């Protein structure tokens, strides 16, 4: 059970870091991009 929880935590943190990096890159690359498209 602890292995499964560790796996979920690892995947969750990886996805979170990937999402924040993608958001950061989009904000840097497309400053004129409307906020409605970033959702």
C-alpha cells in the first residue's frame, strides 16, 4: 500500500512541476495570449 501511495505522490509532483513549467513557458512565449485560452 505504501508503494502505491509513493507512486501516486511521485506522479502527482511530476505532473504538477510539468504543468507549472508549461504555464511559465506559455506566459513567456505568448504575452498577448488571452487569459481565457490558458485555462
